[in-house]
C-alpha cells in the first residue's frame, strides 16, 4: 500500500502479464489488517496513476476504486474515507 497517493500499486510489467492472461480482477490481502481488497484490472488502465520511485514503472490504483472486504468502493467522484476533498472546503462559497 502506498501512502501517497493512498492505494495499492503493481509493477507495470506485471499488469501487462495479467492482461495477457485475461485476468479480470486483482485481489490483495493486507497482511497487517487482514482486509481483502479487490478491483477490476481495467481500473488500473482508466484510473491508475503511473509513477517510478527507483524500482521501475508502476501504477497505483487509489483506494476509492477498491472494494474492501466485499463492500463496494466509495461512490465515484467522492474521496475514500480519510482522503481530503478540497472542493468540500469551499462549498457554498460565493
């Protein structure tokens, strides 16, 4: 799990291999909490954020796109719990 941006990341090459194998869903079990996260592999292509912090190209899929313990992901367009939404700070401002 990345801390910033908060989400699960995979090597770009691994994602390519999973696509070639026609994998449709990624499942990650957090060893610290036991939480089981799942997300469609396609979400990495449409919502993943590319980065390279010295370990080769990777993509992180923000937590807002992952189901946790079978619960659906947070509503699209809204931040996941614990994420800051700058827009909400100014709602109602004129």
